[in-house]
C-alpha cells in the first residue's frame, strides 16, 4: 500500500496535484479542532471585513471569521461525504455481489431495481423529502438519505466485476471443491472488487457533497450546521454579492473547487492505477 | 424480429413502467414517514407567512390538503387513490397561488427547462464525443491536451458552483450577459424574431454552465473508450488494410464507441436534469428549477409534489426514448 | 530473386510505466527469405515471437514495439521496397493489401461489428482503388466471394450473423480482393473446429495454387504445416532455430527442439508415452545466455551456455542453429 502510494506520487503528476490539494483540505478540516471561535456563535468579530492577515478569508455580515468557520464547513462536508459513501457502499456491494453471483431471476430483479434508481431524478425527490423535514434533518440523516440514493451506479459496476470474475478458473476450482456460493463470493470475489469499491467511494463522496451544496442553497438542510453549502446559503441570505462582500461567496467556492478537484484527480489517478490494462503495462506483460 | 421484441423491446418498456412505479411509490411513502402532520404544518406555514386568509378559505384549504395528501382511508386505499389522481393528470391546486392547478404552472415552466436541457445535452454530447475521440486518436496534439486538462478540471465541479462562477464572471465583473431571466422583465413572450434573439441571448450563460461540465464529462468518457477500442481487432485490421485515418476514426472507432456513450447518456440523464434544475435557480431561468425554488420559498407542497412526479415521468420517458433509439445504431441488438 | 529478404532483424518492446522499464526481445536476430509461389510455415510455441515477426514482416510495427536493427527488403516484381525506409503514407497507399494482405489471428473479431460485410469490402477497395461504379463493384464482389465458394448473401449480413468458419472465410476473401504478392495468415484455423479447419485450409491452398503468390502461414499447429506448407521455419525464443523443406523438417530434423516437436506429434498405432520438455518457455525480457534453448535441451554441452550458435547450411534450403550441428558439419 505504501509503495503504491510512493509510486503514484513519483510517477503521476495528477496524483501529486491531488495530494497537495487534499492535504490542504485535510489540514483545514483538522484546524477546526483548534478553532478559537464557535461556529454557532455570531458577532464575535467585526462584520464585513475583507480578507486580511488577521482574517485570511475575511469576516461575514454575521460577525464570524470566515476562515475558521470554513474549517468546520470542510470537516462537516467531508463527514457527510463519508457517511453517504459508507451507506451507499454497503447497499452497492450487497446488490452487486448478490446479483452478480446468483444470476438468473435474482439478478434480473435486482438489476431492474438498480436501473430504476439510476434513472430516478434524485434531486426533486430529495427536495420533497427535505422540504417535509425542513430543519429537522441532521447532517447524519442527510448523509444516510443520500446514501440510500447514491448506490446504483456502483452496484452495477460491482456486478459486472463479479460477472467477469465468475468466468475465471479460480471460481470454478472453488465451486468444484465444494465451497458455498456465499463463501466464494466473500472470500474469492470480494478482494477483487475492493479496488473498484475504493475508487468509486471518492466519486460517491463528490456526488454527496455536491448534492448537499444544492440542498443547502435552497435552504433545505440544517442551515445552522456549517458546510460548504450552508456557507453559500448564508452569503445569499445576506446578498453578499450585491453588498460587495464578495469574499463570503469566494471562500466557499474556492474551498469547494480545491476539494472537488483534489478528490476527482485522486479518483482518476487511482482508477487508472487499478485498471487491469495499466496493471499489465506496469508489470510489462 | 421476434427475439428482438422479446429480449429487448418488452424488457425496456417494462423497465420504464418500473421506474415510474418505484418513483411514484417513493413519492407516496415520503410524506407518510414524516414525523409532522403535513396538513396542519402546511396550514400553519401558510397562516404564518402573513397572507390574509379567510376562515372559509382555511376550511377549503384543509379539505384540499387532506385530499391532496390522500390521507383518507387505509394506506392501501390512499395508495390507489393517489395513483387514480395521477392517471387522471390531476395534481391538485397550487397552495401558494390557490386555486391555480399545479399542472398549469408546470405546463408554463416545462418548455423552458426542456428546451435548455435538450440543447445542452445535444451540444455537449456531440462536441465532447468528437473531441474525446480526436484526443485519443491523435495523442500528443497540443490543443487537445489543453482540452484534456480543462476537462479534468471542470468535470468534478458541481452544477451550482459552475453556474455561480459564470454568473459572477460574465454578468457582474464583465457584464456582457444579463444575469437573470430568460427575457427582459415586462416583455410578453411571442414568436417574433427579436424576441427569439433575446431569449437566445439570455440563455447563453445558463446553457454554457451545463455545456461546459457536459463536454468535460463526455470528453473524458469518450477518450477512455477510444483508447480501448483502438486496440480492438477490427481497428488493427482496418489499419493493416491501409484505410485512411479519418475513415478509421469515424466508421470504426467512433461508430463503435458511440454505443456505450448512448447508454451512458441514458444513465446520466437523471443527474443532468438535476443539474439543470439547480442551474435555473442561479440564473432565475423561468423553468422547473426556478419553479421548485419558488415552491420551496412559498411552502407550496402540492407544487413540489407535482414537480417531483413530473420529473420522474419526464426523465423515465427520455430514457425510454434513448432505449428505443439505441437499436438503430447497434445491429447486434436489431438482428438477434 | 526472393520476394522478401530479411537480415538479422531485431524488434524489441520497450515499456516504461510507474518507473519500471523493460525491454522484451521478441524478435532477436532473425534472417530469412520468402520466395515467390510458396507456402512458408512458421511454427513455435506461444510467446516465441511469432506474432511479432508478423508485425515486422507486414510493416505494422507500432510503439512500444520498435525495430532495433536489421534489413527488411521486398521485391514486388515492378518495384523494390525497403521496409525501414519507406514513407508510411506511400506504404499505406501502394503496399498494404495490394501487395501484402493479412488474415489476422482471431478473425472472429476482425470485422467491424456495426458494418455489413459489403461495407468492409467497400472500405478496402475504395481506399486502394476507388469505386467508380457502385453497382458494378457489388457485382464484382459477389463474383469474388462466389469464386471462393462462399454464398454471396453473406455480403449483406453483419459479422455477428455469421458462424466462426464463415467469418474466417470472409477474412480470407477480404485478403485476396487485390490478389496480393504476399498473404500473411496468422493462426487462421486456431479457434475453429476440425471440420471447418479443413475447409479453411483447403481454401487457402487453392487460392495460392491458382494465383501463385506467397503465403506466410503462422501457427503452432504442426499438423497444419505438414499438410499445407512447402517450407517450415521453427522459432524458439525470438529466433529461428531451424528451417527447411517440410519433408526434411518432418523426416530429418537436426535441431533438438525441432526433434522434440516432431516426436511429440501423435502417430497412429504408437502407444508409448510422449516425453515432455522440462522447464517453461523462456522469459523474453530476460532470455537465457548463449543458445536460448540450452536450459531445456537434453543434449546441451558447455558451449551452449555462453555462445549463441550460428546458422549452419546443411543442404540447399535446410539450415539449423545448434552447436551440435556445427560440430557435426565440421
């Protein structure tokens, strides 16, 4: 694992960029633990100060230091992404492995369901849900709900992986030696599926964090919790752009771009690394 | 032909109905899982919003809401009643602009969203695919490497932030485009040339925000597809046979890469649609996204419900159309 | 004069990924000639460099494969061509398919799945000759496939609608539209069942007999060579170790590897156990020193480990590269 990391760092420019960007993000998230300000409290610092040495991102019309507020926002957005990824991973792995291994009717039914979730426009449904629960949906609840809708793309991917693994001889060996289907799936197939699961986790986090931004902007999440989305929400509430407090919008946008670009480049670099074709090139076969 | 109908056509049509069934059922269940009594909460919200409502209006609102939420009878009866209303095309009255039917509001907003969505999908899918194929086939070309880097940078940006960035850059700092609406306020929509030109002018930024992200995504997808197809036997064979590069690229590589990209479009339409909704909010574009935003602001539950249901049916229909078009491009599906 | 003259050709794959560079010496010092009007068979186990040799001969070398050294020269009656000098565009227009055509390994998937067979004919003929009259062209193609014993209806079908044997015949029909000087057939029968194999080989042989061109037949299947080839070259680890008329190779092989190959062929009535060769085919990224066969050779002597044996002419067209042969001939 460590050598893989070192190799990627050494030979993939994309990975280097991703590494630096994500390092910034992680440092920012960690800084929230030593923040001198409580993000829930307002009017702790002078209002509407442009970025300066004292307040690197400036201050808001609500009298909050934007830099320290954003450290919480980054932490919460990442947390949301992880919650969603964990929940959707569990469903995707279950559906993908079961459908791929069992085949036949089970596969057909699970995949029809899977495809239905792929096609469903998630945003309007989430808007309906958050609208009814307005303000009562905690960050954790939102993460879980997003997870319930974010699995089908990866479920399909895992299934197709299992289907190709099923054709390999080691599966047949295991079948002939009397291993149970469940055992084969867990012991023999799961390890091969893991890299895909890992790579798509990052993509899934991107999706979840983006969804949160969307819902927050509409004021449908718990706006008292600092996230990238609620930062934009509060800026819009105070008409930051019209009032000339541009840094209030610039800060979350900048942080979001760093986060999204970092995660995405990380995803595509790792994805290429685990691609069997690149692996072939690596071992030179 | 029989095999095609049995193995392809019928499953796709069943899938279409399944999507609608799952979507409508979720839409039915969600309000019933909500811990608050939706009718009372709704009436409280309307009363609190400060609008003057007469007692008779409150009673008729309560009746309308109870019926709308379908809270009469057992769950199963409610469920069937819900379907019954849907099939009749009855989405109830809008609460904020009582008693305008929700369908009227939707009919007014839908063409805007539909037009923008279709145009952006067409442009980004075609341009992204052409650039992606060129990128993989002519590796090392400078201009294409620039597109590659840009695509990688643009692809992960959420629609909302892309729209916001374009708005800030091209409507505030360098105001060459209007920053809101689909036509100047006060203009009456008509079919004159000057009106159409204004609409196009107003649509450029919203369109751009969808197209830029779209091109990035299709470009990356096509590039990786092409780099796989290049080593397929039939491409190597065509090269050995000395066919021209352009013919190989168009008829052998792109023609085959197109197939997974059509499927990809079907898988992405839900996401693109969601992106278009949120983009509209940023630009105040008078489509379904802005309607959603207004509904949320005005606590218009029935309108949100209507938008959700229409979105489900709309997206499912677009996917079905793509599924029906696909065999025209893939003879293996057509002649089974 | 020979159609193809190759001298000491070396072609290596060089790869470089995540900091590991490797070079695979898939063709390493091959000299050979192809004559007009013959079927030349190349035999050898998998990954001995057969496919790379074809790439070199057909001029389809693409990175990471590179020709490192050697001469490859063609004489197509009217003009002389140096493969390492010729402009790729000129080669594409005048040589590919007109002079050198190719029946690829895995012909199952060489046909574009979304194009009708006729369109593939159109693509190829249109590129090299132009199609002034579509109707006449279609009639011509119908006649062409009929002459090869194929039903003309296949032209209006898609590849997935054809059986494996039919697709292979279509591939041969495609390779012969211009009556080229050299037809390269790479494992043309490998994925086919035995009855179909026979038909395909018969078709190849007939075409060759009729148009008197050269066929380079590459397959690991010695039985195919015995039935079809005029001369056979045996490849081992990127080198040709023995070459000669088919009769000679099968009746009096001189190289220990050839001998082993011939002895492992089943003979009717023979019930003795076949001896298998110890060890595995060498890794071409790090081949053995000296004679590459020495680690597996039952007759190896000291010199085999250090010195690469020279090719020795044994008779008019029979030659072998083995220290034992060198000693015996001195």
